[in-house]
């Protein structure tokens, strides 16, 4: 970490920011929470980050013990980046930060939400109280990526991979899924527009989509 700026403060918060507080660093971590990625995959998830800056952040995070690099076994042989055990400890921090930021104003239109951001949003905003008495498996097919989601006994899990016999499957893009979950878009309207394809139990899917409400926005201060 030689040459990097430091707060020079012994507080744990300051020392954490010394390691992960540089611009883009936490978003690189976000892109690795769901599993290892190649450099090109990271670039796809962070389209506004230049290759040079991404390389620098990966070097910084590796030096901080947050990210590690390894080569996959043949026949793939690709080089991937992944979170270390210490890096994986940041997941709860990211989810809490995501929940805190979910009521902030959205950026200007034209900025698309990524696949990993959408899936982590589901993890962030899952409301166990909304899942009372509901058990189901749902397969989410977002472009070239597939995730298996499971709601059971008031808990929620979503990981990469297909589901052998899901109760329902939804094929769509991350932006359309976000609209269904958080922007009031109806499943019927999205189907008519050709934005989604639904297989299996529609009622289970509709119930699933209602499990991730946005928290109430903080009231805005008024001038007196």
C-alpha cells in the first residue's frame, strides 16, 4: 500500500477506509460478492470504470488482503479475481450500505442497473415478514446469467446456477426485474411489452416479487 493516502487515524473506521475507501473500490467488491470473475466480467459490471482504474483498484484491494487472483483449472485456464475470507466479511457491510442508500435519489435516466446489483438488492431488501407461510423456489434468468432463489421458513437465499425443478422461472433483464420489484411495474404489463417470460406457478412468482419492499424514505427536512 506504499504511496497511498492514509487518514492516519487509529480508529477502525478510518483504517477500514484506508483499505477500501478509494473511489470504485467498494463497487469492485460488490461485483465479487456473488463469486469469482474475470477482468472482462468486472469491466462489464462496471462500464463507467476505465480498464486502467480497474487494474489499479484490483492491485489496491489485493494489497489490502481483500481480493485474491487465481487461475482456473484446465480446460478453462482463465485468470479470475475473488474475495478473500477477509473480503467476504464485507458482504454484510455492503448490504447494510445498500439498504441505507436505497431511499436516496436515483441517478439520471440512462444509467442501467447491473445483474449483480439487482441480485444483491434482493438480498438487501428481503422482508421476512412478507414471506410468512410462503415457501418456493424461483429461477431468475437474467440475460446470460441464471440464479436460483429459495424462500423457506422466512429466510431467503439466492446464488448463481440453475434450479432443477423451480416452482416458477422468470426470464428478463436486470432493469425489468428491478421495475417489477421496486417500481410498481405489473407482471402482466411487462409480459405484454415482451419484457419478461414466465414459466410455472404465476401466483408463486407474483408473491416472490413482493418480498423485497423499499424501506420508508426518511422525511425531508422543511425550512421554517
